[in-house]
C-alpha cells in the first residue's frame, strides 16, 4: 500500500455505520475486530489469531482488547473495510487454501453482521504449530524413549 492510499484510510475507534430516522448507529472497530477473530477461528486449521506469545496472551486476559498487531480494521474513502489479520495455522494444512478460507469467512461474516462491504482482507501467516491434541501423545512417546535410553545406559554401566 502506498503512502498516497494511507491518507485515504481512517483508523478511528468508532465509525458511523448508518443514519436512521431515529438517530445514528455506531459500530466500534473493536466490535469488527471481534467479528474478524471469531470468523477466522471458525476456519479449520486456524490455531490462533495473532502471533502473540505467552506475554501477549496474559496481557490480553487483563486488558480484554484486541491487539492492533493481531487485527487491524480501517475504512477507505468509500466506507468499505480494509482488514489485516495475523494467524498461526496448523502444521500440515494447505496454507494458501486456509488463508483463502479465512478471507472468505471474514468478508461474509462482517457483511452479514454490519451490512458493510469489505474491500480487502489481508491474511498474514505468522507461524505454524502442531495442534494441541498431538502434543501429549508426542511427549509420552518421547518420555518412553528417554526412559528406554536411561535403562539401557544404566544396564551398560552395571555390566562394566
């Protein structure tokens, strides 16, 4: 994105969504960030939104705010959203296909809930991980392997 286009985009925390006969309806960009997070997490293969480590997760618990690094919501000169979302995906999936599914899910969910169009959804894949369900099994097999090697080394020492 060029600097020229950046001046056409606003990143205000609240935007006027719709003027009605009884007043205006405002939707906070924080609400849009929550929609984006939930839509992205609904896609198979998405393990987390944002690349934050332990410190970021703890901070998120206390602040209850979406990190602007994780999800960015801006409006262009036409009133359409431009969204950036950072994700960590599961090891072994087709990354481009998953990113495409994230873009579709986010675009459809934001349009459905706000009646506002999304000009673009940029997905940044910040990492891959093994799904949590695989970890205990792997650690058990590693523990068994370590136990076997310990037994073997102690038998070798006892023989000498």
